[in-house]
C-alpha cells in the first residue's frame, strides 16, 4: 500500500509499510521530468514520470493492531500515531492533536505508479 498526500511543498509523497520495513517515497510528476532524466543518467536505469523514488527507509518501528483489525498504533522511537479505518486502498492517521488525516493509495489518488526507483547509496537525491 502506498498511502499518499500532497505536502506543503507541493510534492506528492508516499509511505509503504510492508514486511517490517517502512519506506518513504516521492512521486515524479510532469514537473519532475528533469529529475527523472538525472536519475536515469546517474543510475543507468530508465526512470520516468510516474515513478516512485525511494527517499528514506525507517527501521525500528512497530505496528500494534487492535482486535478490530482496522485500527491500531504505529510507533517510531518515542513518537506514535494512531490509525483507523484501514482498508485495501486507504487509512486514516491521527496526529498528536487527534486531527484525522486520510491517506489513499497512489492509484486511488489519481497517480498511477509506473515503477519504483531505489537510488544506490552513491546516487544523490
């Protein structure tokens, strides 16, 4: 699942939680064509608009599911976030003030994912 949202910077970001690994990505839009070309040149792999680009890998987190199977808590270090209404294509996160923030899959949000680019450590973002 890639829940997504627009950040204040106008970037579309995605988070993936799977098999004990949490990753954050940004989505390459038409405004990022130059970045896609740069990644292609640096990596030798074809990277284009519609790709998710790995930004960060987060380890040391835990997910506690409630008995209902659709809500729980994600803990990262000393921070924790409640979530609820987990479905195949959406989830609602609650920040520290219990403000509810809905997240949807990239596809449901209108951003089809054409591929995933994982830069090697020597390739700068």
